[in-house]
C-alpha cells in the first residue's frame, strides 16, 4: 500500500501535508553569521575544545563567556534573510516545523511559528546548578557573577560537545511526521543531529539546499538544490506552493 499513486492521492487530499525543515549555519550565513566548517569558519579561528565543551567551561569560563558574548552580539545585529523569510510562506499551505541546529533566533524573528532548537539558544542562559532554570539574557553580555535564583553562576544555554542533546527525542518524533523534509545549509557532520533525516518516513520527499557538497550520509529520495539559502529556498518554496514537486 505504499505505491506512488496512493502517496499522490494522499497529498492531494490533504491540504496541510507536513513539512519538516532542518537547518544549519548556512541558512544564517547571508545574514552575516559565520558558519563553522567553511573556509574562514568559526572552527578555523577557535579550537572547539577551548570554547564549546564542559571541560572548557571548567578550565576557562571567562574565555567561554567571551566567545558566546561575541556570537550573541553578532546575532543581535543580524536580520533574517530571504531563506528564513520564505520558509514562513510555506505555513500558508502546509503544516511546518523547523528543527534548527542554529542557536540564533532568526527563524523566530522571520515569523516561523514552530521552531525547535537542537543545540540551544544563544540569547538564553541557564543555571549551572539546575538546568531547568533558563533565562533570557538582556542585551549581549553574560558575565562572571551573573547568577540564577539559586545563587549559581549562569552559563550559555548551548549544547556543548560531549553533552546530551535533550531535544533529540522531540526532534526525531517531528521528523517521523514529514511528508516533505527540507535540509538547508548544514554540512551534516555533527551527530546525532545529522541523522534526523533518517527518521523521515520512506514516502517523504527530501530536498537539500546548499551551495557546496555535504557529507554523504546515504539519503534516499533526495533532490539537491546547489544554491545559497537566500536564492535556493525561495525558489523551492515557490515550487512547493505551486505543488510542482508534490505531484511528481
Ligand atoms: P557547518 O559550518 O558545518 O556547515 C555549514 C553548511 O552551510 C555547509 O554545508 C556550507 O556549504 C553551507 N553554506 C554556506 N553558506 C551557505 C549559504 N549562503 N546558504 C546555504 N548554505 C550555506 O555548520 P552546521 O552543519 O550547522 O554545534 O554545524 C553543525 C553544528 O556544528 C552546529 O550546530 C554547531 C557546530 O559545532 C554546536 O556548536 C553545538
């Protein structure tokens, strides 16, 4: 019962097919936010072990705070680009969930309604004593001495390397509902996030928008659009809204 005809009928009769969008640093590149692994990217300038691990926080918290303060400043100065903005258009016709590895809030500021952050949120801080105590940071700076209501130092609300991805179960459950799964601007190098696409059901159509080649993780039903997010995403959105791909 999983033949193509039935899939087509299902989508035609269901005006709110589910679209799951999975984004990485590339979707925010044209907003002026550095990616990690491109040439000139953040991990060329910094050693992950110095700024993005629990060990770094123990060894040199001031360096870690400064690293994320600089990232936060950059995010506050940035604006959503056409990639973020066009995704919102999909909500006119589809049930859309965005799962992002990004810690910026550009999807939310563009107007996307359902956004899940897998790797944390740069504009938030959390208690080092009780991880459920999460606060929005006013402005760009989180300082040594900024404390939670229990009196413990606040840390960036970021998932560091070596830490649990607490939103993973939620993200996998959302991925499993996809009729269409769109991957944008991620090198697909970081697990478990990169493996999310494998939770999409077999009938799901998968699109990948990235100007460069990404890690080949054996994705089936894949259509690759080798463009920047600012160009490729609006084009894809236009086609999906016109059902040019859905009725293939
Ligand atoms: P990467 O820096 O690994 O990959 C960025 C991707 O964006 C690459 O595939 C680029 O080709 C692509 N790209 C560059 N410019 C683009 C543009 N204008 N439009 C579309 N794509 C573009 O970033 P991620 O895959 O997001 O985690 O990295 C995953 C995780 O590794 C991040 O969430 C972060 C990082 O370490 C943490 O810090 C926990």
